[in-house]
């Protein structure tokens, strides 16, 4: 709260101030004094202790600011003054003793209410300044506030959205006649009306944002024609008057702004020049190096202009942060490299470079990728990059002054924070920066402690699903722009959340929508997100398949036994903790991957007989279901439906596309071990990257696989450990062997191959075991997250999921007779009105319109996929597949159902 800096004081409004009379509501003599000396002043008395006592006795009289009723506190929380069926009127009049009004007869009140009801339904909003009522001659306004008047009631809110005064039951004409410049006494405060606020400004929350710099309109004025200078000539640095005059003639843009396809940054407007060009350097066009522009896609050019305007403080005055939230694979790295290279060599004022040193913080597995990308786009001569690792410490960067860019992992940053703090960085880039959504974690506090104000967050993961996390990210790049956390919650979060409740009123919905729109509009100035569609045209076709694999006999037997266990029964009766549900879910998921994983877990538990816990109980009696001579190291394909399909798929790719490679993804290291052994057994060379792969080796492994000279046919990837940001374009087939609760994990993995640089059509296979928990997780991914439109979040894992007993019942059911439970749930034309038995499905598949074939409608490929979108995908049971896909053909006998969607369809597969 600002003190002694309220607008009227700053502006020195003597006329208005002369009207100020020391307020003193609780002192009746003072009121008299006020009215005697200043008949202009209105006393709107809503919050005296007298009034409160009265209201206790007379339910018809309400005075808030003191113990608001339940109804009124709802009003407070939601910022919604609409619920006002006022219980009575209190009083609102010029120089009138409030007690007189309190004693008004109820008849009078009713009559006046009836007369005034209609106009009272309209809201009026005023910006005001306020201070406590006092007799002092020279007083200080304590702050700005918003006065909301509806009919015969008012609420006074501070700029954090908190109620600081309320009252109801005033005379309509008193509240109706409020006008600019007027001084009022209300709720124990003296206020001065500064101006009228439009309903739109209030509903959008804009009126609370007076602390925010106004958005500066981007300036796209055409550059003035000038000769361009030699790109390698150093920029001028004027320091004296003569120099400056000389510079006026000699300073030229580094690159020709008029060359065909040149990318010229917008010029700063007058306001910007006033603030940032104190030395009156000549205005210079900032032109992106044509060497880079040559490669840039249109969306990347726009992204560079956006980043430039943000970090230059041209979009939001005084703020230099940006969030580039483009979907995965859109080339955020290249956009940043272009920005760094431009700002490091040029600037709008006399051409003086805007930045000297840049700090890039990134996940460990991407440190080398950043170096590679710098080299790819700028070569190794133009810019000197320093990457921190075990052998190259930050001290080296400090000593060797020619390095201008420091690339470091988040982990290393924490370890080297003291040294990092000694360096003056002008630009900070946080790659995969959604991890900063928690302001309490060490990484965030470490980065906040750096003084650099030009900050960019890069993330391919949408950031707006959790409003508090969103606040943390925004507050990191543009500190304070959304006000304090408490005001943000009051002004935006609470109304938005309330409006999304099914029980919310029409007004609450409207307010929430307006606030959400305003928040989007405000943050849209410095957040940019483009979706994959913008590069689809540069990418080869993507054929995405969801493959439902029939479980094998051993799997079904063990699955039944697990579901019949005491532990699962206790889960279904709601008798056990969430951790026990997770143990059961974990066992079922292992079984779906391969029974040997379950066998090993049972054996491990047996080895520690003293360890009496739920997991041990769950496994009781299960060993008997395995053959007596069971060998868990054979990894028999015939024991796992998915493994059988996988082996056939690999063989098909190897045979039909000998020059293409496969990325094979699992979330579990033990599963990757099995897959690795199986690959070895079939003579396929593999590369592997999981959580245990040393960070220093990761890029080398990725490069090796992507190289056309590599003999590796398969890349085994643990998606959680190393998925983000990797480019695995060496592979054109990607198989997701298991499913994660969080669709973002799977989407991240799938985005590794279908990205810029990919030459082949991409085939994606998501393997699910029919009728099992894997289908349930998939349904949860696409129904809950997809349908609600909620965006996904990488950090949320199953540990954070709470299950209702109903959900658990569904999770712990095995559907043995269905071809595809997911399809059964779709209410698809092909099954509508029929029993979901094997027979009926099979008969229908022959003629149904949604079968693979020309009738299918192309689904919107935007993620996350929803159930209704899935229905639009081509689908069919294994038996009735119309065989245009040679890979699916090879696996059809092990598969009960397929869904397929093709993006960027081409004639060949
Ligand atoms: N204009 C371009 N022309 C050709 N290749 C490009 C272009 N822009 C980017 N690429 C390449 O596309 C790939 C993906 O780029 P990048 O890694 O920057 O994506 P990203 O947006 O950071 O995605 P993620 O969110 O997955 O990290 C890289 O190999 C990059 O070199
Ligand atoms: Mg990236």
C-alpha cells in the first residue's frame, strides 16, 4: 500500500483539498463540526460501533466493516457486489447524525426500498483516495481505493482487492449523486472521489493495476533509409559532443535494413527514447544478421521481434521479461540465439550493444545441445560460448573475458551461485523454465537473487493451468507486475476460480471471465505461445497409432489374482492409504509390461521376510501362478502382449525401412533393461539414455544416434529422466512402451522425433494392454485432462493423484471380453445401441463408417487429445483392419484394436 503518495497529493489538487474536513465518525461532535463548517461534505455513515450495536438488535440494519455477515463476506471474497438484496437501509445524508437514521421506521425503509430498487441494480465505480477520519488539518492520504456503489450500498476496496469499508442501506439519491472531486465520510474513512471507473475497467480488474506500466504500443514505423556499414566493423561509442556529432554522420546500421528479406527490429517510441536514451545517441536500426535470417521461419522472425520488444522494455514500460512458451520443437533455441547475437552487437541508440554477457540456465542434458545450436547457426567464430561442466568451472569464464555467453545446468548453478553472482549478466535465459513455477524452491530463489532484469523463460509446457504457478513464473520475469500475491489472488485467482464452479452465479461467471480475459490480455504482452501447427508444413507426415495389445494367458491369470487379493479388496472398501493404492497400481503396471517384473518384485519381497507390509501381502500366493521352472531372465515374448507386438514392429521396421531407426520409450529403468536385452537378443544395436546416464555423456549419445553413420537401430529412452528438449530426429519411429498418468510426459517423448530436421514420415505407436489399467490411465489422460481443456503439467505424477473409491473400482477391473474399453466408452456410431460383446463389435466393424478408410474426418491434432477427438480418428478392431499400413499389418494378430491419426497426410507411408 502506498502511503502519502496517493494521486491527489501528487497532483496537488488544492481545490479538492480545501474541502477536506477532519473526519471523525465515531465522534458525533466532530460530525456536527464538519457539517457546520463544510456543508459540501457528505457523511455516509456505515460502520460506526453504534451502528454495529444497532445492527445486532435490529436485523434490518446492517453495517459491514465490522463482522460482515456470511452473505456479505461472500461478496467480499468474490469481489462481487451483486448479491445485494439489502436487508434494510441505514443512512446516507449530508451532515446527519447516523443514529437518527438507525431509528427510522421500518415502514419508511420498505417504501424507500421499493422505490429505489430498479436503479439500485446498477453498479457504479469510482477511484478514490482515502485516509482515516481525523481532525488534523494537514493529513496524508493513506492510499488509493475503489469505491463500488450499488443502489444504496457501497464497498470500498484497496488496490489489493481487500475490502476496507462497507455499508448498506443508504439513501439512493445520496449514493447516486456522487461525483468527481467530492469528499465523503464513509465507513470511518474520509475519501475523495478522483474519477469514475467504467464497469469494464472494474470487471476486467484493470482499475486495480495502477502500479503497472502501461503497455507500450509496438512501433512498426519504417526505418529511415541509410547506408549500411560493414557488419564486422565495431560499433561506435560516442562519449563527447563532437563524437556524437560525428557519429550522427558515421553511425550506420550493422546490416542493411533495406536488403531483401531483412529483419529489422521495431524502433523505440518517444517515451522509450526519453527514458533510455538520455545521452541522445542517434537512433539506429537494429537489423538481425542476414546469415541467421536466411534460416528463420516466419514464426521465428515474429518470436524474435517479440523477445526484442520485451527485453527492451518496449511492450510493458519498465519491464524487461518474457515467456516464450512455444510448443515443443518450434525452435525456441534459435530464436534466443538470434536475439543474443543481435543485442550483443547492436542497439537502437547509436548502435551501442544492449548486452554484454548472457547467462543461459538449462537442464543438464541440454547444456551441450545449446552449444551445438550456437555452432549450428553462428559457427564457432562469431560468438564465444562457455559451457560449465566438471572440467570447466565458472572461474574460467570469469578470467577469460572474451566469453560472452555462459551456459550452465540448474544443478551447477546452485553449486556455483557465489561465483555467478560476481558476474554482471545483462540477459538471463531459463530453458525448460516451468520448473520455476514454485517460488519457494532453491533454484528459483537462486535465480531471483541475480540482479539481471532482462529475463526470459523458455518452456514447451503450457503454463496457465495453475494460477498460482502462473503467478510465480510471471513474477519471476517481471517482478511485481501482477501486484503482490495476495492482491493477485483477490483480484484474479478467486473470481476466476469461483466463476468456474458449477454453482457460481451469472454475475460471478461474468466477473471471472472478464478477470481471466484481462489477465490474459495483460500477460499476453510478454507471453508468447505458438502451437505445432505453425511448423507442420515444414514437417513430414506423422502417423500416430494407439495400439491395444491382447494380454497373454499368464498376464490374465496373474492380473485376476492381484485383483482378488485382500489388499485390493481393502482398497475398494476405502480402508487403506493412498500409498497402498499406488502399490497395487504399480504391480498391475509391471504385469502389463512383463510378468517377469512382477516376479522379481515378489522374489525381492520374499528375500526380506521380516519386512511385513502391504506390498508383501499383495504378492501372497502369486508365485504359484508362475510355472515352477520360471526363469525371469528369459524375457519370453510370449508372456507379454505388448512385448510380442513390439518385437514384431521392430522386425517390420528393420525389414521394410532398413535405413530408419526407432526410439523406444519407457518410464521405468527395469523395463528398459528388459527391452535392451530383447533388442540384443534380436541383434539390434542400441543406444540408451536414462536417469543414470552421466550428464556429460548425454549429448554425445544423442549425436551418435542421430548421425547417419551410426549403427544403432534403437534408442532406448527413459522419458522422465531425459525427455525434455532432446532432438532425436535420427529416429522416425517412436514406440511408447508404457503410459504415464501425465499426458505431458508422453507428449514430450513423442515430440522428440517429429521436429524440424526430420526427413522421414514419423510413425508413433502407443502400446496399451487391452482391458487393463493401462487403458484406464489412457482414458484418464484424454477425458479428464483433455476434455476439461486443462493444460498439462510435467511435475504432477501419480503420487499427487487422489482416487475416489469409484475410480479405484474402475481402475481395479479387468475387462476380458472387450476389444477396446476405450472405444466402448466413446459411444461411437459403430457400437451405438448394441451390446458391447465381442460378437456385436466384430459384426459391426465390417460396415461401420468410422472404420479405416476414406470416410474418416481429420481430427484436430492439437494436444491434449480429448475423447471426442479420438472418436474422429480412424479405428478398427485388429481383424477388420483395412490394410494400408504395412507396419500394422505385421502386428494385427496380436492386436485387438487400433486408433490411427495422420497429420500432414502424404500419399506414401
Ligand atoms: N528455422 C529452422 N530451420 C531448420 N531447423 C530448425 C529451425 N529452427 C529450429 N530448427 C531445429 O529444430 C530442432 C528443434 O529446435 P529446438 O530444440 O530449439 O526446439 P524447442 O522449441 O526448444 O523445443 P523443446 O520444447 O522440445 O525444447 C533443432 O534441431 C533445431 O536446430
Ligand atoms: Mg528447447
